[in-house]
C-alpha cells in the first residue's frame, strides 16, 4: 500500500503558490519593462516565469527531503523558517522590483535573499548534501537576479 504523506502534496502546492505569487507581480513588470532601460541580456518574462517555477519546485524537493528524513535535526524549525522566509522575500522582491519600481530596495532585498539561501545551504549541507544541492539552482538564479537588478538600477 502506498504511504502518501500529506506533506508530499502540501509542500509542492505551497511552492507553486509562492511561484505563482512571484509571477503575478512579475507580470506587472511588462509595464516597467516598457518604461525603463534594460540590459540587452535581460531574459524574457515568459522564460523567467518558467525558471522561477522550476526553481521553486526544486527547492520544494529539498524541503521534502528535510521534512521527511531530518525533522529531528537540531535546526529543523530554523531551516523550515528560513525556507518560508526565502519564499516571502522572493515574492517581496517581485513586488519591489516590478510592482513598486523600487530598484534600490529590490537590490538590497535580493542581497538579503541570497544571504538567506546561503545560510540554508550551509545549515543543510552538514547533514544532507543532497537536499542542500537542490538549492544551488535557486542560489544561481538569485545571483543572476542581483546582477540584473543592480544593472537596471544603475542605468535608470
């Protein structure tokens, strides 16, 4: 008999909700993209939306591994809290950058986000390198986002 835990549904669902919220605010970026100068290497909105969804789902795999195998770890609650904070800060970046057009604040928010992700990777790597490695694509995307945000801020 299949042993299906509720978190196998809830965690990916929350990741999709977070990615959808981020994408919702990114959609308002179409107006922003038409009103400011962007670097030529700025990815199209559709590509970024797909990539963000993939990154959130890969991160959800990391959460699932931690939740199901390592819930007795000393820092479990802190790690789960950092995952939640990461999703909130990511959505917040989309609000600041796309909806509010606050490029400087968005830049500093993205620096905070990468710090949060690096802390997650360090904390998780100690007991589960596999789960930590699932956060590497997320960190790479955020590093790209930091560079893009800084460039957009600088040229506008």
